[in-house]
């Protein structure tokens, strides 16, 4: 079979979305099992889900004793279901919490292929879904246990269903009630996962189409008689339950304490100027960035075509919204990446001009070289000789993805260029996530502390040491996830009290002097179990942690007397 015939065979019917999902699976899977728990968001989400399973409270989200009234409940329910099926909360296996994110990335790729096929044909649909699934950002979010890959999947599903309804109104493939059901299900799920983000993207897309077309008749085809009822049935029970359980405080904090500050300014030091997302997309969408210039040029020239118009209305208004919003994080624009993939796939249907070829080749080549440089920087800064092979492999594959893809694009072989770039980029990203980064020991302080305590039989869940472990001067969520919910995050007094009550203590170097003074005041002596050095990458500071236990043997628990021997 030729390359073209293979693509045609793989894209027929259900195969196109399935193969696109397979690409996303291959791209994201290596990091799911290899990467240690990440600070800070991932470990906060995973720990909150673990507490749901421990307490049986599936309405109110908490991190230890602190309510987390920032995001809806959906991701925690998905993670809880995943952990219940394949693991257990007490095992603290982060991969079990990541499976919903991996499935979300697969859904995004499949939905992207399904929606694009209605306008551009099944082969272009398959390429669009595969390109989205292989992007550096989505394949990274696929192994991080938080909301963004799932949000991308559900939002892309809703928009793909909307696109098919829009196409049907313009003599495209007919749609049934199932397409409408997928739209309302995707939108409802996205609301449960991350609140109004999907509603903004979907609403801006619909509004832009209505204004551009000057007609809104296609909006009547969404099943308004039952769709909103389904949305309320899916979202309403938790919304009512959390309102009652928190006396409305969840909504006040989520809206006034989280959402409003992000719209008003750079919330939590995440402010940036407009243009932030546009500068970053060439790296974050890699290797799709190879065809972004060609896709944008094609989009402008063919903007009268329904599929291209839909992609532009999906991409441009939402992108401008995220650029104008003062709070910016790299993943905010991820729900619009499907539109970039559509335009890139559509551009492959016609010869790509000199400007599109050379600009895409240069940008992708630079992105690949930057990723290669990052790989070598990481190993030089945090690794050793044993990590050099992984760095060379990751850097080599990523650089080759940009350079080989760029060369083939300039040589007028665009489909082969993007397929080669995707294959090389997926291999490079896999080595990066599964071999290089997990081997950089200084970055994984919490994992190393938990491993050292497990080797010394000091983890409370092992049943040998009394809980909770006290931690002085280091409060990263990954350590709470590793050591257990009761972990006592504090300062020197809490650590000294732990030693006095024969519990383990973890003390950061800045708390050491105060900790020693308190021990001397109590007449206590300690034994150092392990010393762990590394970098707290959340704020870039070096950290030295020491694990201590009481030097005296722990007294045996007094034997409980039977009732007949008890004193009167």
C-alpha cells in the first residue's frame, strides 16, 4: 500500500477518530507511569481526590482541612472512579489519578478528527486529530492529573458536534439526535470540570459565526427542547448539593476569589502582556507548528468555505479573549488547538506556497532545536553521566522532528513532513517524559523523602510509625500526597512536638536551628535517618531536608486490662 492509500484506509468511518486517539495515547502514555507527582496543581488535585475516597464526601473538595472552592467537582469524580477501578487511595499511585487526563487527550484527538471530517474529508480529519494528539502541550497535559486535558477533550467534542450541525445546515452530512446529545454532553461535562471556560469558547464561536454569516437558523437544530434539561440534570445535582453543604460559600469563593481576580489582573503572579500565547504556540503546539503558517494562510484565502470559517470562528475570538485576559497560563488556549489542527489539515489539500513552507520550516526547526537545548540543559544542571544517553536521545529526536519535518516541507512533501515530524516528536517527548526528566533526582524531593521513609519503615501507612509525619519549612502538596492526608505542615515547633511524641519529622535547613533549640529545651535527642538535597522547582530555591526520629526507643503501648482486672 502507498502512503496515500494507507491514510485513506486508516481514515474510513470510525477508524479516523480511533487512530487519532491512538496517536494521543502513544504520545501521552510514557509520562503517565514514569513521571513522579508534580507540584503544585497536580498533587493538589490528586490529594483532594484521595481525601474524597478516604472520607466518602464527594461533594465538598478539600486539601487537608482547607476547602478548595476554585474548580467544580468533575475532575475529582473522574479521578476517584479511576482510582477505585485500578488502585486504592492508600496506595498513592499517581498514575491512577492521571488516567482521566490521558482519556481526555484521546477524546480531544478523536473529536477533532470526527469534526474535521465533516468539512474536509476523512483523511484530513485523521491528520487533524493526529496533529492535535501529538502536540507537545496536549501530550504533556495527558500525564498530569488535573483539569486541562479533560477540558480540552470535552470542549473539542462539543465544538465538533456543533460543527457537524453547522455543516448539516449547509448541505453537509446529515446529523441525528446523537450528534446533539454529544454536544450537550460535552458542554455539560466541561462545565463540571472547569466551570464557564467551555461555555466561553463555544459561545464565542457561535456568536462569531452568526455575525459573519448574518444568519442564525442553524442554531435551531441543537435540540433546545431537551438539551438544556439534560445539562441541568447533569450539572444541577452537584451544584445544589455543594450550595447546601457550603451555605453558598463555594460560589462566592469560586467567583469572587478565583474567577473575578483572573479577569481583573494577573492572579497569583500569573499576569502577562497580550501576545504571550501567540509567542508560545510555536513551541507548545510543536510539531503542529510546522503547518500553522500554512494553515493560517489557507484560512484567510478560503475563509468563505464553511469548514474554514468555522475553524476561524473557533480560533480567533477565543484566542483574543485569552490574550486580553490579564491572567495567563500556557494551557489556557489548549481548547482552541483543535481549530489550528483543522486549518493545518485543510492546508494540506492544496499546494502550500513558498511563504507557508519556509516560515513553517524555520519555526518548527527553531522549536525542535530549543527543545533539544532544554534537554541538554536539564541533564547538565540536574543530571549525571547516567542521564546523558536519555538527554541525547530526547534532544536528537526533538531536533530531528523540527529539522527533518522542515526539510521535507520545503521540499514540497507536506504530508510526509508532518507525519515524520509527529513520529519523531512523539519519540522525543516519550524519552523526555519517561527517561530523562524522572531521572533528574534533584527535582523530585517529595518522592525521595517518601522513598527514604518507606525504606526506614517510617511511613504511617506501613503501620510501624505513628501518624502524622511533621514537616517543618517545606509545604509542597506532593509531599502531602506522598506521606498521607494527616501530614502536619508547619515549622520547628510542630517538628519538635512530633519527636517528643515519637513521630517522624522532616526538617528543612532553614528551620534546623530553631528545631535544635526546641529539642534542647525539652531534653530530647534525635537520630537522623536521611538527608535529601534538591531544588524546589515551584519557586527555584535549593532545599535541604533532613528526616529525624527520636533517638530513644518508642515506649511500648500499655496493655489494656480486661474488665475483671481493671481498678475500681
